[in-house]
C-alpha cells in the first residue's frame, strides 16, 4: 500500500488585534515551508492555501481563514488588509457594537472590491478547485455561557 499523505491543517483563534501575531507566525511557517520545498525557486509571496489542506478559525481567525482560502491571499496581503481593519475597527476606543460592526462590514466590503470580488460573493465556491478548503466557527451569542461543574 502506498503511504497516505498527511493532512495539513491551520487554525486561527479569535482575538481582535491579536490576529496580527497569528499572521506573523503564519508568515514564518509559510516562509519555512516554501524554503524547505523549493530552496532554489523560493517565492516570497507564497500563499498558505498552497501549503495547507484545511484552514479554519473563529472570530477574527475566521476572517483570516477566509482571506487565505476563499480570497487566496498571501500572508503579506492578508497582513496589510488586517492592519487596515485593526486601525478602523479594533483600535477605535468608545465604539459601540453596532458602529464596530458597521465599520467591519465596510472594511470587508472594501477588501472584497480591491480583490476583484463583488459584495455578494458567496463564501462557498460552486466549482471544485485546487488548494485549501476553509471553515469558520460561529455560534449564537446566547449560547456562549460558560458552564462550570465543580469536581
């Protein structure tokens, strides 16, 4: 029997501006994978979707997963976009949740248009493709209550 190929997974956490540190870690991983796989033809703009089978996340990590899979961004491109989102949404003190949501929606819409996607782009592609699949973990706010059971 031929050996099976290992499944390569990447997962990103929620965390607002802390997504920047996850991007730096991914930059290092992609750089290393690109170098290890092809030292003579190394590409600085390699994309995570070229190295991972499945990329997912929750919260801002879910946004990163979409950037890497559906929008097929390099780490550098995603970092630039995420930095803009951080400045417009997360670093603005005193914003209410509805204003923050409005700004995030605007930033994502602008990002889609800059990347050549329409505002009503579906997250699920209708035709199969090569590269990573992506997923986003989401839950209803009223289901986020922590349960504690003393032992």
